[in-house]
């Protein structure tokens, strides 16, 4: 247990920071799960699913940018996740044809 007043204050601050960081991480994880769940549905992606994917990807991008701005995650990690999900969604929405 903290003995000094500065240690008690640091403990209070760390609890608040932890709650704030977990809030953003849970939101990101929830949206990521909906995207991966939609991507893993059997069969081809329908027009309805592609609309859902595009909207959810936009939401994920906003969440990642805000989390990076608030220093919850590193900006490079946010960019990496946005890129990975964009590639997965692009592969599902518009399948490439070989020439």
C-alpha cells in the first residue's frame, strides 16, 4: 500500500488511466470482432454484408485514430491495424480475377 501522499496520488492516477485505456481497447476489440465475424461467414459476401463491412471499417478507423491520439495505442499500431483490415475487406468485397 502507498505510504506517501505522492504515491497515493500516483495510484489514483494509474487507476483512472487504466480505466480510460481499457474503455478504448474494449471498443476497438468489439468492432474488430464484428468485422472478423462478418468476414468469416460462409459463402460469398453479399451486398448487405459488404455494406456492413465498409461501415464497420470506417468506425474502426475512427476508433483507432482517436485511441492513437489519446495515446492509448501507438500510432503505428493503429495504422497497421487499419491497413490489415482494409486488405481483408477489399479481398472479400471485390475478389480479384487472375489474368
